[in-house]
């Protein structure tokens, strides 16, 4: 098909595609073929403490919600990390249980540099428990800055990295599946952020991830496991 070369025509063509796509998305979703599901390859399991309870009411935390990219050296407690990961997982389980049951998974990875009781490394969250499956070693200090597109994120005590099965999402919904996966990742990232605020922590969501890092560390090929969104978290620097 000839693509229009003028920007207005191109935009019109894209919008027509989106419209067709949205109409297709109203139909019944297709089954996800088994070969598109990829079980993660994990190492040993470490239990996490029960999620910490909120310390601040949501109404009191919300006015202070702003993106923070500098963090104190203070370690994050494992119970706070547990609360953040549990919140990200729970919102997806509550809203998109049918997607999960159909095999369109979100997997929550977590890079830890300064979390009490946890070694530096990359882990995958296993909500039963809650617990972390060790996935890979990670460099610490200045060497960690090569793992992220903005070095300040490597100075956070921990990063949540939300990945999803794009292949399964596309098989189930057509290209609407990609938007749905991004929406789910957005909800999980913001649930993590709001939970952190209620624990008197600071952070920011971000999407500037380096694809080769997760490919090398977690076998994330960008299709069966695609990095979607992330959240950096820590304690505020002293004023
Ligand atoms: C989809 C998305 C992607 C983002 N990617 C980045 C990023 O790569 N790097 C970054 O520093 N912030 C990123 N952010 C955070 C925004 O920059 C931040 O929300 C914005 O600066 C608003 O700041 P505020 O919360 O202080 O108003 C992203 C936010 C969203 C919603």
C-alpha cells in the first residue's frame, strides 16, 4: 500500500489504523498460544518481610508528589520494598486478572543496591510470600551507572522494572495489546510510587531503560519479555 507522504495524510492514515484497531479490540480476545508463554529463569528464592504499613494518609502524601531523582545513602528497608512491590502486583491482579489468567503476564523485576538484608542484584518478585527470586548479579557504585540511561537512577537504593509479555498481548488483542500492556505497566508503576509516598519515600517513574541490560541479565528479548516502565525509589536527601 502506498503511504501518504504529507504529514496530514500520514496522521490521517495512522488515526484510521488506530480506529480500526480500537474496533477490533471490542471483539472477544484470542487465546494466547502456549509457545508464546515464557517461564522466567530464576535463581534461589529469598523471602521478603510482610509489606510495611502506610505511615502517611494518601491525602497528606499527594500534595508532595513530585519526581525526585536524588536519593540519600540511607538503605531502604525490606518491608518498604515488599510494600512497593506488592502494591504494583496487586493493582494488576485486581484490575487485569483475566489478562493474567490468559497468559499475558506482567513480571516485576527489582534491582537492589541498598536494601537492608538483601544483596546487590537483580531479582524477580514472586507475590506468593512475598519473595524475591534472584536473577543476576549487578555491579555496584560507579559501574552500576552503565546499567541505566540516567546515572542518577543507579544511585537509588532500588529500582522496580516492570516487564510484560508483548508477544502474548499482541496475540490476544492485536496491536491494542501493546497499549493495554503499557496501561497496566503505568498503573503498576504509579501504584508503586503512591505506596512509596505513603511510606515517606521519594522517587520517580521513568521509561528510559537500556534494553540490552535486561536482555543480558534477565533474558528479556523485548518481545516475550519486554521492559515497559520503571520506578526508582529511595529516601529524600537531607535539606
Ligand atoms: C511514560 C513516562 C516516561 C518517563 N520517562 C522518564 C525518563 O526516562 N527519565 C526521567 O527522568 N523521567 C521520566 N519520566 C518522569 C517524568 O519526567 C516526570 O513524571 C515529570 O518530570 C513530571 O515531574 P513532576 O512529577 O515533578 O511533575 C517519565 C514519566 C512518564 C509518565
